[in-house]
């Protein structure tokens, strides 16, 4: 028999308006699979309660009656219930300290936990993600930040002031309309001469970068290869009526320490200690840097605090105005990302001489956009995309047997790979996580 499915209310912060399953897909699951789906009432969710009710879901105040609960972000400890099955982005598998009390509570309550981030196919590729939406929202926020910085600099011809903060738009389509207007301005009136050429660099080429580039390409632009940047600046054949785009791969950003050895991507992934960063040779050419590349502490830092002190301590003001750090790894690949920001105040100026972040757009240092939950800024599009990928797994999850042995639960393989806890016990692949909660 199918278990009763619940969709939880997001309570992490006021910005989280996404939903794991949209009303139209809930309706399909109710009608075509006979599922009993109950939606916890929410005053801020992007889809109002009545939309779910119209599709056959029941609206409830709590999820006590539900055996399986779907959410997006971390579930508050006080609402966790004994023996339930929870699916959400847990942010626990790396031992994130702020979520260890939640993890310990789920162990104590004998919960079963499935982490969306770990739902992968047989090749290890993620099946549920918000990467493209993070890129889209982050690029809009980065262009808005550029407009604000240029305004502080007193630039008269500043079309980027037409762009609003991402979360203020009713939809992604509305944001794109404004950016297209900026593009028309640039085509007809050009850019301030002091900004020409305006070069935007993107680190990485995956889903996040693709989303960011999608927004950027609403503006008139031309792509330049990284190894052609120097010659491009020397030739001085720039146009004020377009922007320039550069996409950096790993091979552009690091090189083997042993100079006689060629770059090998898999070797870099496996042995990053054998490589050194060279990305700072490109940064002086950039007006905007959009950081979209996956990073973990084992990899080199691509833009260091020391480099920024040199860049901003020179005799002339650098070209670099904004770093849109969509990855938002604190003290990570962009070492100047020393804090995460919220959608209402998404950016700060990093002062490389005092190593501090100052809200606003004034100061000697780059503006850093570092919102750590960018897909929440476009909740409609994010929810539709995510729900479209998740819905096919829901019938199998609803029909699984969580009452017996792990071997007999009959979960679809991609979901089985994401099973962190089964009835309060860490599954074999995630046994290492026991160490995270030993001291709690």
C-alpha cells in the first residue's frame, strides 16, 4: 500500500518559498497513482494552499498523519517525529556543524532520511539539483551589484541601474525583460568609455555556469578564449556596444607544479596537491568575475587575499568591480568571500588591506555577491524544475517498505543510494557520519 505523503512547510528563513512538488505534479500523482498527499499550510510558499487543494491534496496544519515528508531545506528539530521518512537537502554529509544536532535527533527518533543531493544515477551524476537556477539568480544579482558599484563611481552612462535585485522580480521572465532592455541600451548608446572593454569571466562550465551565461547572453556579447585575452587587449579593437565573455576551465586555472608534465583533468581531481593556481594572471583583465566552479578545501584557492592586496594596492585602479561568487564557499576558492549574504543585502565590499567586509558599494576592493541560497530568489522557476525531476520517483518511494530490513525496502536504485539513515541507523555508505555526532 502507498504511504501518506506530506509536503512540509519551509521554515528556515523568510526567503525560502520553494516547494519540492508543484500543484500540477501533485495532481498527476493523486489522479494517476492514487496517492494521498497532504500539504502543510504556508503563508509564504510560492504556490498558495488553494492551488494544491484544487489538485486533490489535503491542506493540513501539521504532518502527524504522514509517514513520508518531502521538504526542500533543513527541517526544524522541534517538528521531527519518531519513525518518519524525510526527504530534503540535509547538508550533513560533510559534517556541517550547524546541522549535527538535527542529524543526532533524527538518529535518536529512528528516522529514515534520504538526501536529495545524493540521488545519483549509475554514473554518479546528480539527478536532483538547482544548479542552473543558482546561476540565473546569481548572474542577475551580480549585474545589479555592478550597476550599484558604477553608480558609486559616478558613471553617467550606467544602463545596469535598470536591473533590480533578483528577489524583487515576480518571475525570471520579468528579470530577463529588464536585462534585455539593458542590452538594447548598450547596442544603441554604448558603455562608458572607461569600462571598455567590459570583460566578464566565468569559472566552470557546468549547470551553474550555464545558468549564469544564459542571463549574460541576453546582453550583446562576444566570446574570447582565455589564452587570447592578452592579445585581445594589446590589439585594442574593442567595441563599446558589446560585452566580452571568457569561460575558464580547470586547465586555465591551474598547472602542474612539475612543468614538464601536461595538465590532466582526472589527475587534478585525484591529486590537486600536484597543481598550483595560475588564475590570477587573468583576473586583471576582468570587470566581472562570476565564480561557478565546484571547489573543496583540497583544491587550490583561485583568488587569494594576498593577490587582491597586490591588485588593489597598485598605482592605478583595477578593472575588477564585482565578484559574483555563486558557489559561496566561505574563505574558499574566492578567499575574499569571508561571509555569506542574504537576498535583501546580497553584496559587500571586501577591503583587502583590513581583511573586512563592509556592506554597500564604496571602498577600495571588489564588490562580492555571496548569497548562499540563490535558487530561493527565483522560487517559481526553481520549484517547477525540481518538481519535474522529483515526481517520477515519488510513487516508488510511497510504495517502499520502511518497516522491515533495509535489503527488503524496494526503493528505486537512485533513491537507495541517497539513503543516509534507515530507521535511525546509518546505511553502509554513510557509516563514516557516526563520527560527526559522537560528541553530541
